[in-house]
C-alpha cells in the first residue's frame, strides 16, 4: 500500500527538522516513520555526495539524518506490535509489563 506523501516536498533545502515536523503534522504514525526513513536515507546520500565531491559543508544533512533516525526510534517504540499467534491474555500481560517498566 503506497504511503500518502502528497503536499510534502522531499528534503527541505535547509535540512531543518522543524520543516519536516510541520509537514507531517496530520499524517498517520506509520506513514511518518516511513517518510522519515526515506528522508534520512536521502540526507545520508546527500552528505555522502558532498563528502565525495570534496565539499566540507555536509554537517547539515548529517544532523538532519541523525534527528530523523532519533524520531524513527522514538515513534517505533510507541507502535504496539502484536504477534498474530499470541493469545490476547498473554499480549495484555506484555502490555502491562511494558507499562510497569517505563513508569
């Protein structure tokens, strides 16, 4: 299923995480994670190309990539994974355990 990324321009010229966060404001969490992954990959490629061409100013893409990777980890931790073969009662126990650990 393709992700709806309409209205979002890939890689803001400024590599500003604020621009990214404003653009994803009304998106679904899974779409945000997917788009952030695409953006982080594009930023990594940009930083690599700048380094390869001998340009020193690759810090912005690197910082942008790093911020996006942290966002991905943060959001992924909040997505509830439920194995298809698990009994609902056991899954509820897992959720209670996770809540007690993070409190």
